[in-house]
C-alpha cells in the first residue's frame, strides 16, 4: 500500500493563474487498501490529511510531495520523489500467519519529469515521470530493501465551465523493483514454510502496473479530494508467491481539509 500517492495524488495540479506562495491546512480522510499488493486482506482506516502547498522557486510541496527543484525547464524537470508503505501485521492475515510482521517503509530518490505536451491555456497537460527510489524499513534498525522504478504517464486537467475549479488526474504505468524488495513482501523462507505455504524466493523485475484516477477542488476555505487506484499483477515476477492471493483489485480514499492559513504573496505557479 503506497501512502504518498494516495492523498498526495489528490492535491491541486499546476495552474497558470497566480497562486499564494504557500497554503496550509489540516483535515481528515478515509483510506481503503490491501495490506500489500496482491493481498486479499484489506482495511478501511481513518487518516489525518495534512495539506501543504509551497510554490517556491527552488522548493515545491504539491501533488508530488516535498521536492527540491534542482533544475527546471519548460519541458524537463528534475526533482526528489518520495513514497511510503504501511506496516503489515501477520496476525490480521491468514496467509501470513506465523510469519514476522512487515515494518513500514519509506522510499526516497530522484525523479525526471518530462513535460510531453501542454494545452495552450495550460488546462490540460501530459507528463512522463521517471522516479527511482531506494526503499528503507522504518524500524529501530532501518534496513535497505532495494530500489523501485515507477515510470508513469500523468494526464492532468483543470476544468472550466460548470466544473470550474475541479482538477482531474489520470496516472498509469508499470512498476519494477529489485529482488530484495520483492523478497521482503513475497518471499517465504523454509523456516516459515507450511503445506499450504511452500517456500518461495522472489526475483527482481516487473512488479505489475497501476492506474490511478484523482479528483479534487480547492474551495475558499476548504479542500475536497478523492482517488481510486487499480492494480494489475498479471505477469509480475512474484505472481507465483503463495502470499499473492489476487492479481487485480481496487483501492481508494477521500479527504476533506480545512484551509487554516495562506500567504498574502502571490506567485505564478506554472514554469
């Protein structure tokens, strides 16, 4: 379950109109997700929704998370990508019964973003995003568990007319990860093998694909957003793991934020 790519994906898309230098708010939301990609066990959790938009020249906090703008061009941008996963408690999963819990993880790394196309009025844009992130467990003794490559095509639309103010986003792409990452989630050592859960060693490579749709709107004093994500694991290198119970499923979430404060300084938010 990727946490940053949930409510982070709902944040406003880049707009051409002048925007406050920063906005801050806080709210609540609900997330529906599987314990890990391919798990049959799923949960609905309430979640805090921090809201931070910062439109500085060299530092941005927006739909892609907090990022340093190491260089910026009209068609090419290089920034910092971040993501995370939630902990998995084996007592809540029949297929993982008796196995160790999975610590939450954090992912950090560079991302190249190529602005493939933009409409004349900046309302519609198509980007190719190429993030590579190293993954670490969040525990008393953090451990590196490999790297993830998550290329995606991102289509963003800032609507007008009757739906003025609404932002819609569509993101799709494959996932790839190293052997250590797949082994962390899908490997079964001989120590924990059972007649119904044979030993399994995961390999590195293709991890399936994702499609995400998000919609959000910034009102005068609050912000509202929702997203839905579909995962396909057909063809994934680890699909034969006994810990993979389904190969196609949905996740989603909604969020509501009260805008607490905004900057009086206005900036042009587009490149």
